[in-house]
């Protein structure tokens, strides 16, 4: 039982680390500010989430797990707010996003 | 009144779970701190249906598993784009009208869009969201989406 939990927890930690690395790679490869933010959002959703899950599996039913859940909830509310604030500030200051050619799919 | 009581209970539980000590002095100090924060929040008039939406809790907890599934799916797609040597992105800005009525519902919808990799809410107003999408498909996907319908159901506006 504990061996299976350990393996599952290692899997989560390694997968979380891999997604963080992919996010970092995307941050370097993407062409402009807004597309880079998309790459960063992989790091702080799946990357951080899987790592927290792996650590929860290691901690078991303890107060440590409760604190990890609180960190997860904080990320769930704080990271989209920060991303939104950053994108809105950039657009308000006149930073034009790089857009692909083609018709606008908007539906106002 | 219900919201104030709930806020007090949540704050006190937060204190106890973070401290992990059960000595009378610390339990008393926690109760005192929670009470002071509740009184301050009431004085600031931020404890209402919008500021502490207890009517949404059950529905939101049912909404989260679906949101996590969406986040995992989109993260997988964006990861594949990043690892693709051709980097097949087609960034778009999309405007559309969300179907939520309350501030807390709009905030939930905007945050959900930003949380899913590949889409970022740039502007969120009552009758219009401006969303930046990493690809044309992900940008067009937020218009009248299933997420929109689900958040409106969670909101349960009256």
C-alpha cells in the first residue's frame, strides 16, 4: 500500500516538475508578452498542482496536508487574478498583442 | 448575519489548522482574533452575498472537478504546442458577452478562463469579456462555452 502511494507520489512530483520545465521552455520560445503568459500559466496550474498533490500523498492525513490544500486554494484564486492584472495593465499601457491574420471570431 | 457567523467559523478554523496547538491561551487568542476580524469586516460592509457567497459553496465544490479536468486537458494541448518545433500558435483577441449577472459570478467565470492554459481574460466587464487566446481554436472556444453555462448555474442568480 505504502509502496503504491510512494510511486504515485513520485509520479506526481516528476510530472509536476516536467510541466514546470515545459512552462519555462515556453516562456523562452513564445514570441511576445501575451503568448509568454500562456506558457507561464502551465507552470502555476498543472506544475504547482501536481507537485502539491505529490507532497500531499507523502504527508498523508496530517495538518501538513491541510496546509498544502490551503496553498493550493490560494494559488487557485491568486494566480489568475495576478495574470489578469498583468495582462490588463499591459494592454492599458498600449502594448499591442501579436495577432495571427484572419477574421475576428468575436461575438459581442 | 448568517454570513458573519460563517466568516467567524471559517476564520477560527483557519487559525486552528494553521497553528496546530491546542493550548487554552492560543485557542482563546484565535477566537479573539477571529472576532476582531469579523467586526472589522462588518464595519467595512464587505460581508454580504457578494463578499462572502455561502450560497455558492456547494455548487462551486461540484464545479471544481470539472474545472480541473478542463485545466488538465488545456495544459496538455498547450504543452504540445510548446514542444512542437514549428510552434503552431495563432494568437487572437476575442470579445463576447458572458451570461452571468452578479459580480461574483463574473469573477468566477473570468478566473476560470484565465486558469485554463491557453486563454487569458484581459478585460472583464458586465456585458463584455476580452479574452486573449493562444490559438484561434482556444480563443473561439470561450464564446458561449460550456464553462459559461456551468458558472451561470453555480451562480444561481436571483
